[in-house]
């Protein structure tokens, strides 16, 4: 069996990347005064999803594994819509596509970690697994909604519905994390809720937080430089 410290380290690293993507998106959106879908959001999503998928397998957590499998291809599609997928090195693209297939092979052939172990985990009751899985389905459905919306626009965007679905799904997973005693999920969704609600407020016409910094040209210039680096 793999050491718990290593397992939790993988989980926290994945959440650091997920949180970094959200911070980058939030910062860019606050600066522009509207909700932006930067390329780095989707690049970090892919890297974090690989780590989170491995974490879910090692935790024998069906809800986590299900969620990551659902959204993985959507991350790739958004990079394609941003014309960023084609710019990635060929080896990087091959490894990116291969990772979920490797995880499926692992679950099919593994001894301690396999499809049976994640579905029949004695630490997770049937009702808790249903609740957590429902939360993950709702939370990941936001990307299906976002993908359909983006395909219609022929561009990668993060519409209002994405953030509303994010908020409801995140609340469900937050509750799941408490009963599951999962510090990784607890940290991720307690921090993420602020960003989801903030983007809803931006859509409702609230001015960006950085719009009030006009009287400080030095700080405004620093924010502009950081925002320009977020593509």
C-alpha cells in the first residue's frame, strides 16, 4: 500500500494547481472587468486533473475518479478552441491523451487499486458515495455546459451558468468532504466558493476590484503587467 503522506501530497499538489488556475482566471477577469477564459486556466486544469485522477484512485474514491474522467477531454477541447493545443509539443499531446488510458489500464489490472476497490470502499457508505458522486456529476457538468456553450460561440468562454453550477456542485462536495474526512476536497472547495461567487457578481454588473486602483498608478501598472502575462 502507498504511504498516506504521499497520497495526500498528490492531492494537495493537484488542488494547488486547480487553485492557481482559478486565481489566474479571477485576476485576469477582475482586471478586465468581465469574465475571461485564459489559456493558462485550461493548461493548469489538465495538469491538475492528472494528479487528481491518481489521487482518487489511491484514495479508492469513486466520486473523484468519475469527476476527473468526465472533464478531461473537455479541457483538451478548450485548448483546441483557444488554438493552444496545436502549439503544444507532440510528445506532450501524446502523453496528455495517454494518461487517462493508463489510469483505466491501472484500474483494470491493479490489485490494491482497481474498479472494485473504488466502488466497494468500506470507508464510504452507499448513501455518501451517491451524494459525493452526485456532487461530482453536478460540479463537472459545468464543463459540459461550458463546452456546449463554447462550441456554439466557436470560442472558449466561461458563461454565467458555469459559475452557478460550480457553486451548487462545490457546496455538495464540500459537505461530502466533511463526512469523508478528506482535507484535500475540504480545502479546495472552501477556497473555490469565493471565486465562483465573485464571477457571478462580475456577470451581474459589479465592477472589477482593480477598477478602484486608478489613484495608485504604480500599483495599477504592476497589475497591468501581471494581467498581460496571463494569456
